[in-house]
């Protein structure tokens, strides 16, 4: 069983995967390859002068894979919470298990709605509904969390990436039973 499964590999999902995998958690990312970031050109992402959306997404996925995150290309269709964890069913009939799930599906709300996750009206232009998540990322279903645009934060990549990292830190902290901090220092 995976410790943490992340649905979506855009900035929020890949950022969550980087932190989860680097923390030594068995991390699975299920991604449908539909991130709206793949259509973006970015000149407002801190630390990067300019980058294409596809390059940003690919870099994030490579960073997460470097720390051991596993990637599966599929569209998650439904999440079901049980005593043993969360079951993730995909449209192609595959099934995966995880102790915790982070939903980072961007503008796509169909997975959350099909899974009984509480929704609320979106505040960003053209985004009708988002997951009704608490500030720490928790949803109304135990061990299912939400991050990024799916959780109602701004669509800007720098903001969704930060939110994905924040939610991953909160999930890792809950799993560990104490606050988790990942802060590297310069190498000598």
C-alpha cells in the first residue's frame, strides 16, 4: 500500500509528490496528463526567469521521481474510504490503495464529486466548483486531502505549487505524529 497517493501532477500535485517522496513516504502519483499548466507560458514563477508550462510540469515530475515517487498515467474516477485506507479506481479499471490521498486535479471536479467530497462555489474566473477543504487541506472524508486550484486556491502556478507543498507537509506530519520540516542546507 502507498503511504500517499496524489491525483494530478501539475504544480500542486508534483510539489506535493516532491515533499512526500523526499520524506521517505511511498508516493504514487496518478495523472491524466491534462494539466492546464501544459498550455501556459510563465514569466511570474519565482526563481525562474521564464519557462513553458510543459517544461515546468516535466521538471516537477522529474524532481519527484528523483526522490522515489512513482507515476501512473490514468484518470482517477472514484475514491472510496475504508478501514484499510483509500481505494482509487481509474477509468481504465485499475485500482490502487493508499493510506492518504491528496486531490490536486486543478479545474477538474468530477473525481471529487463522484467520491462524495463536499464542494463549494469557486472564486476564480471560470471555475464553478472547488473542494471545500480546510486551510490545512483536509476534506470532509478522513484521509482525503485537497491542494491547489482543486482546493480553491489561485490558478497561478507559484501559488498552487506552494499549496501542494503545504498540504503534503500536513499529511506527512499527520502520518509521523509530529510536525515535519524539510529544510536542506548548503553543501560544503
